[in-house]
C-alpha cells in the first residue's frame, strides 16, 4: 500500500529525503506536500525531485489538505521544537532531523513532548542504518575484538561548513551538537555504553574575523585569493540542482562563533573511555571520518570514506600470533551518509504501515546531543570534567541511554 509523507522544511535534507524515500521504496512513498516559506529553496527542491510538489503555507494546512501518513521535520534546527509542537494531534510516524534542536533546554522539551505523544517519533541519526556501521556492530556483538576498552574517533572536514547557518551557535547549535552527534551516536551504538563525563578543549584556528555578516563569496573582492572561498557551480561548469549553491556566506564574518578545532576525552560506563576530535580548517583526504575501537581480543579500524574514492573500509585485527588482518569494503553508490538513506526510508515506510517501532530513537539522540553540550560546557570552563548529570534535568535522566 502506498504512503504519503509531509515535509516541513524543503531545504537541503528535505528535498533529499523526498527523492530518497521515493527511490528506495520504488514509488511506495510519495510526497503529500511541503511547508517551505523560501521560494528559491522550494523551487530547487522541486527541480531536485524533477516534479512539482504541493506547497502549503502552514503545518495545519499541510495536515488538513495534504493528509500525510507520516511527517518529516527538516526545517532549520532552531525551529524543530516549535514545528513538532504543531503535530500534537498527528498520530502518524514523525521523523525529526538531527539535531533535535539547538539548545539543551529546547531538546529537553522535545524529549518531554515525545514522552506524552501518542504516535511514534524517530530521529534521523541515519548512520546507524549504514551497512558499514551495522557490520562493525555485528563484529563487536560476536566478540571479534573481545571486550571493548577504548576508542578514538576523528572527523576532518573543510571550512565549507561555515558558508551556511552552521557558522553560528544560534543557527546550528555548534558542530558538537549539529555535526558531531552523528559520530557520538555511532560511538554509543558500537560501544553499547552510557556516557558519564567529558572534558574538551576548543579553538577557532581558521575561521572568524571582522567581515560583514552579509558578505558572500560571490560579492567578495578577495574571492580569487581566499583559501576558503566557495567556488560557484557555474564557474566550474556544473549543472547541479542543489540548494547548497545558495550557501556562500563569509567564514570570516563577525558573527562566526563556532570553534573549528575541538578534542574531547569521554568516559563511558563499563570502564570504557576514549577521544573524539574534529576540525574544519584543513581537510584531510581519506580522513573524513575514521573510527578506531580497541578490545581485549583485537582492534577495528573503520574508514568511512577512503582517499580517492567514495567507499568505506573496515580493517579487523583479531588478536593472534599471525597478526592477520581482515579487510571489508563497502560501496555507497554515491549515496550520502554512507548508503544509510535507503535503509532509513524503508524503515519509515514500515513505521507508516505499523510493522515496526523506531530504530533511531529520541532518547538515543538526546544522549548524544547532551554529551555534546556537556563537552561545550567543559571547554567554556577551562576544560574541566563535566558529568552529564550536571546538565541533564532530573526528570529526564532516565532518557540518557547506553546504546
């Protein structure tokens, strides 16, 4: 039976989900309508999907006239809570794009909302669906590396992340909440442990400055010499229907307040500990995300995107005298998030058909995001250890989970 989704926010992820859900379910999921106030974003979203999609002015109008079977919230991060609250009487499945919102207070209110809401709510922590991450979890569950002891997770990317809303804490919530939660969520998924405390150091090594907040790369006189200038698709001769071409905000603007270099040490339950680091000023090919997990019987290295190609790799090193290595390669078929999207789309169809329960839950997302907020608190207080219980409201401490 075919199902229809409503999308609140038809920007980068909204238009991607629309096409992904249609393709992954072979047309079983179509779009009932979208709510998107920005004309250019709406038009680009329709072009990306190669079809005209019904557009509504409000969420109430979408529900009344579009009659969707499920709802996806992909509006700007700081609007997630307010849009979710408009769905109080909608009992079909809801998926909230990550992060849940941009402040600890608002994401706590989302958890409270979900606790009393009658319908299923999941979060787009899509990397849990990726075949490479699922295989890594399988290896750990089968005891291939013994008892998990420690980990080292790293992410390296470019300053291109600062050309859009992510460049301010108000707009995106900071990279520890908006971006790192993918990695922190995978860390918790693979270690099957609960975060207890964190210590972090942060810095702005490449971005920030005194440029106008309205300045874009296209209008900048220094664009030909700026190492972080965003080259337009037109200049490169590419025809790409992607709303990302609208994101050319200057990375040296006065408003930029998100650190571009951070490292934290994390203590988990069961005696597990490790580090997470990310940087956004010097990209490292083949090092977009690299995860190392050490156990009593071996270790595992997960490279999410190998240098020179968009494919992933797991190297498994069981503890043995021969020092053998097992290598497993994963093709992504040009899908973002390491081929996770098709599996997520089919799971959401199962939710709409009443065949399953959420796999990526709000408590899981809340745990990863509150760990991010605790890390930020540590960095702001001269890198002292911060326990999660310091920032998690007492009525929500049961929502901090360990898997």
